[in-house]
């Protein structure tokens, strides 16, 4: 009887851990540009990341290469600002493309897939700090966050990000003139659901655009680490 109860408890623990891991994907943000000749290899990696259940891949097109001769159709100055803030948080004096930022903490130069895989695997093995779930009804998204092991005295931004699973571009000028390229998980909109003190479970709600899928990020205010993330169901 003891063995049976113990086995059942172990199975229950395993299933709970597996469910938690499935709901806590690693966020990889790619800062890229249609005006950057070094970006296509990293853009192709984003296609692979977009297929993974354990990763949320987001392509943030920036605008600072537009001067070369081609204005990136999907660029947003806010993406450039986010990248600059990451650099400041990380003590870096410059920004570049292509750059991948993993869970708001480490950055990977270019299309270094081995280093990217190493960082993703490290985050997948790390103990969870918080959990988040999000459910959508039409244009309304309900978000629930729960602390697991968060440091005291921090504030967290609850953001809902919408993206296009696939966008196409026919580039006619600039460094990639003549190329027809497909881009995966192109970020289209950001919505702030609110801020959380991380002390107790809390619910948030936000209105989003009807046309795009969405994910939710729980990130330390000031572009710090992303402590939880989930796809909006």
C-alpha cells in the first residue's frame, strides 16, 4: 500500500511539473530589419522558433536601418526603444541587428543557433518564478498571474503582445534589394494590461485587436527579466 501511494504521488508530481513546464515557454525576441543584409539567417531561425511549443518567438522590426534606402514595412520606433532599453539595462552602449534577447536577460549576436539553444535550454530547466494564464473572448483578454518564487519589492508589467504568424515582403531597395522574404511572428501591437506587485495572485483584463493571435508576458518593470509567459487561448 505504501508503495502504491508513493508511486501515485510521484506520478502526480511529475504530471504537475510537466504541465507547469508546458505553460512556461521561453521568450525569444528577435530585433531585425528588412534593411539589414545580415538578418535573413536570424529571420530563418525565427521560423523554426515559431513552430516550437516551449518557445514564444517574437520578431520586432526596428527602424534605424531605414536610411539605407528601404523603409522596413513592419518597423516600429517602439521596438527600437525597447532594444535600446535592453541595452541600457545590460550595460551595453550600442544596439545592432540581428539580435536575439532571451527572456529579457541575455542577448545573442546574429544567428548563433548553438548559443541560442544553450540559453533556451538553461531557461527551460530553471525553477519557475511565477505562472500566468490568459483566456480570450472576442476582443477581451483575461489574465491571471500567480507568484511562485519572486523577489520582494519588485513591480512587474503585464503586457499582451499581438503578432502576425507570417508576413511577406518584396524588397526593392537597400542592402536586400531584389529579395522576397517571409517573416514569422511579426509583432503588430502591444497592450499594457497593468502592473503587479508579485505578492499575491491577481487578475487583469485588456482589450485587443480582433485579427491577431496574442501572447502575454510578465516582465520586471523597466525591461527586466521576463518571469512568466503564455499564449493567449
